[in-house]
C-alpha cells in the first residue's frame, strides 16, 4: 500500500522529488525504492512518472471481493442541491485508464487556474457500470466546479451542469476501488424500499478528499444518487 501511495504521488504530484517519495515510503535509498517499484509495477519510478502503465498497475491492486453488498451499517441521507456548473474531461475506455484522464484534467487545472483543487469541488459522473460494460464503451466524466464557462483548451475540457434536485447520499470511507459496493447498496438495498424514483441523471461521486493527499483508508466520497 505504501508503493501504491508512492505511485500516486509520482503520477499526480510531479513537483515531489523521487528521493522524498522514496524516503516517505520507508525506503532507505532511491535505489532500493526503484528496485521494489520495478518489481511491483514493471516500470522504474521515473518511467512511471513520465508514462504510467495504468493497466498493469490496476491489475496489481485487484483483490478478491466476495460480495458487492456491504455488511456494515450504511446510512443514506436525503439532500437537495442546486445546479453545479462544472468543467468536464470525458473518459471513454477501460476503467483502468481513468487515471490517465485524471492526469490530463489536473494538468488543465494547474495550467489555467480556472478550477484549482483548493477552491473547487471535484466530482466523477458514472455513465456505465464497469462490471457489465465492455471496456471500450465505459464512460466516466471527471469534473471540477467552476464559476463560468470553460474556454477552448488543448486538454479537451468542456463545460456541463450537474443538475440540482433531490439526492440520496451515502458517505463512502476508504479506497476508491471499493466505491462499487456503496453504489450497489444504494441501487439494490436502499432504493427498492425507499419509495423514491430515479431522475434522468446517472449516479455521481463527490470526492471530499483527493489522491494522493489523503491516506487511502481515510478517503471520503459522497455517492450521490439523483432521485425525484
């Protein structure tokens, strides 16, 4: 898990020095870090930083999950939100490659200053179920709230609106890789007995903490299901 967090820092925090990432991960030297990193991911830390191979990286962290249903207590709350103008970078392709799209979105944020993470809310709109959708048809929007329409840019970021209205909200704590469990709980466990009806907008995530600033087990994400 230390290597996983280190790899996220390499990919998403290009200003962090590799030696600092290595020491923070508990290695005595950049050389020992590089050997362990290459053994785990098939790339050197510098190679991963330049051109991360997210496919093998994702496969490395696919752990068996016996069920999609959560057994702990999951409290769903009802909220009403106003429409949110967002800058959007659309991802089309394998779920394992969403991080490549995220890197481009972060580049846009840093280059323009129009949607800095410190003052902008971050969202992910899930258009397809990754468990049942062919990899090349999977769609996922990476979004950051903005106050005005986004001008043309080389990264391909556009402007959309997350509609306002009622939401069923479930707070997910922990790894993003297990967000599907919370989504399944909303659809399979909560919705049938709620009396609510779905609105014509997909489930989306509101990321309250961001990779790699927060340890994985402390990540907080609101899973938002638009309802009537």
